């Protein structure tokens, strides 16, 4: 039986699927893309900008009063918003521009309650190449297309596979050294470590039980917002290094996510080996 989507999730999935059609066309002709350089290892393409414009138009048409936080165009709408979309139109841009079929569209929805509390209530991460739509809503659960998701049940570190992001050219020396220290501490205890280059998909794969956990430092809110609710609604945990839940997400986000059995252990290892900022 087909799952009945909420009005919010219908809007989100329709926007993602519409943007995906253009991204797939551009991906098939990736060598023809006009690319401008924002910084070392951080590229923006015309495909990225077109996808963001498409998503914004679709969401704005359906919910005209909602605010936005978007990767390319930043914040817009009322500062005292009640609802806000957080959008990454193309997570994994470097993969995309190198013809690597591991990238995604990420859309999340935040709600501000009357008491000022902010929470993420809906999220999706869509991989158009694989036609995998990961989505979640608070209290409803996490799904891959129409299949219910649960985090991995593995309880032993030596069986666990974790994902992360590796610091690259613009990273500070302190951040690079901290990463090496963390990996040196973690690798003797685990089955494997993966770096696939799209944080939103890493979190979605934790929700799907493909990884036991994920961590990365200094991410942006659009990298993680949808993935956080995916992990939580699949029975896992996600927070910053201090264990804060990351509902009101800042502009530099240290993120740890894992299944319930291994979350405390991986957070402890990452925290112990991360230098003070």
C-alpha cells in the first residue's frame, strides 16, 4: 500500500524531483558545464544555481510565507519566521563535476514554536541517479521511497563502518591535525572508514543502516538539516560534539550521528581528539 505523504512532504518531494530532472541532464553532460570557482575544492556550477532556483520557486509557490536558508542565496524572509526551509540544491558538487554519481538534493523544514523553541520537523535527501528518496517527518518515521528505515543494529565497534569528511585544501592545519589524531584513535577499533563526499547522503545512509555512524566538523546547516531528522526518526542519535540536538543549527556545525548502541562511544572518541577551537 502506498504511503500517504503529508502536504509538506508532497511539496518537498515534488520540488526535489523537478530540480532533479535538470541536474540529471547536466550530469550527463558534465564536461560542458560552466563552472566558476568559489575557492579551492569548493565549486559552484550553473546546474547548482538552476536547481536552487527551481526548488525555491516550487516551495515559495506552495508556501509563500515561509523563510529560506539556502546554500547559494543565503537567508531570506522574515527574521521572525514560524517556518523555514533549509535547502542544499546539490550536495556533493565536487562529485557531480567529476562525473561521480554520488550527490543529492537536500531539503529540510524547521518550525519555530510559540515558546521560541525551534525544531526540524521534516527532511528529505534525494539521490536522483539511484532514484533513492530518503525522507522523514517527526513522529512518522524515516523511509527510503516507501520502505521504512531503521538504523543498524550492530553493537560492537569492531563490526562498525563509519563515514566522515576529510579536511581538504581550505582547512586549517589545526583541523587537519585533529582529523589525523581522531582517525588514528578510531581505526584500530572499527571495521572500516568511508569518505564518499556528500554529507547529506552519509547521514541518510546512517538512517538506512548502511553505516553505523558519521561525523564531520565545520559543516553548514544545509549539509545536515535533513539528515539529522532522518537519523533520529530511524532510531539513531545525532548531535554536536557536546550532545546538543542541533535543532536550531548554527552556520558552522560539528556533527556526530550513529545508531543508539554506538553513539556515545563514537561521540566520546571524536570529542577527545578534537582540538579546542
